[in-house]
C-alpha cells in the first residue's frame, strides 16, 4: 500500500511539473507566438524599454505579430512564471519567446535597444506576420484575478486502488471522469460530475465497475492547491452481487495549474450492501489519482 501511494505521488509531481505553461486565458490570439516580458514597476530599465524602444515603428510592427505579455514578478502568478521560465535568474528585464506550441525559443536578460530586440526576435525563429503600427497592445499577467470565475468543464483519467471491508487487499484499477466546476470566489468552488472506476482483478464483493456521481466542495486555501470534501451516489457491479447502489463520502486534495488538474480522492461507501445474511455487510472504498484537462 505504501509503495502504491508513493508511486501515485511521484506521478502527480511529474505531471504537475509538466503542466507549467502560460494560461490560455492570457493569450488573446492563439495563432501568434508569445513574448514574455518579465518586469516590475520599480524596474527603471523595464520602463525605459516600454517608453523608448517598444514605441519605435519597426519594433511596434514586429511586436504586433506576438502576444506580448507583461509579467509582474512581484505578483504570485508572475513569480511562479519567473521561477519556471527564467532559469533561476531573478534580474529583470528578462524576455522569453515562446512559439505557438508553448515551447521556449529564446531568452535574454537585460534591456535592449531596437536593433538588439529585432535581432533577438529573429534568432528565435518566430519573427514575421507583424504588420500594424502604433502602440503595442499588452496583456498584463496576472489580470485582476488569478483565477477564472464561473463554469469550467474538465475531463480526465487516472489510476485507482479499490478495497472492501471484507478484503483488505487493494486491487489496482483505472478511473475516467468528467465534471463541471463552478468557481464562485478565490476561496470556494463546487464540482459535480460522473466518475467511472474499473477494477479488472476484483473478486467476490469488490466492485468490478463503479459508476458514481460525486458532489464536492473545494477550498482553495493556498493557490494552486485545494482541499476537497463531498459525497457521492454510485452503482456498483460485483461478481457476487450483480448491481447494488451505494452512497458515500469522499475527501481529497488537488493542484490545478493552468489547464491541468491533478487530484487525489479517497471514497468510502456508507450504504453497505448485504451479502445475504444478517450481519454480513460489505463496504467498498477507493483511492484514486486523476489527471484532468480543463476546457
């Protein structure tokens, strides 16, 4: 059991690290590459570039072919981006070019003149397509809120470990999920969905197939992590009992980084099913790790 939990944790950490990328909500034109400009209000060279270099016609025309994102390193989101994209470099200004797939194409530390900036963009292999003149349109990261208020759809898959009160051995399985998440505030979101857990090696009264409707309250105490508390209604299929209903509670934790949501849940059935005698009741429980993609 300990080995399984450690394995699940390692998978979650690796997937979370892979999820580091610029949030899609900050990219207005997905057909263009991205120029990240790491800056701060107190940074004189940063302000000088915006006031004296970005306003030059040739530079403004070139930058119109990019999504230009101003990243404030003093903000929580900006600090996280800086740690990922700047190779532990804390000095600013720092410029990073991303192609349309989100891959880093070039980096530069320090202020640049117009010819240096144009050479930097050419070296990235992303220069081209800019035509308009005038002021450069910036997107400030983060915006007024570092979360998306409202509805968000999510689909995911992962691994499960299933057991019962009769058989304490955990059996491995797979889980698929689809859910709708409503974020009401910085602190609270609600989730309702449909989960399917499939356990090929299940025997006797252990559910081979479990279809559940979970309803969770999520508390975002420390972004991007959250705690989850809720319940579920499920229908289980076992080898000994064909179809039985179940009602249960669940607790969990997760980490939602941009488009990926990595979450753990522990589900415990409380509407136990009868084996056929007076005292022989069985309750099922499952530990799940799910990696979801947010649309």
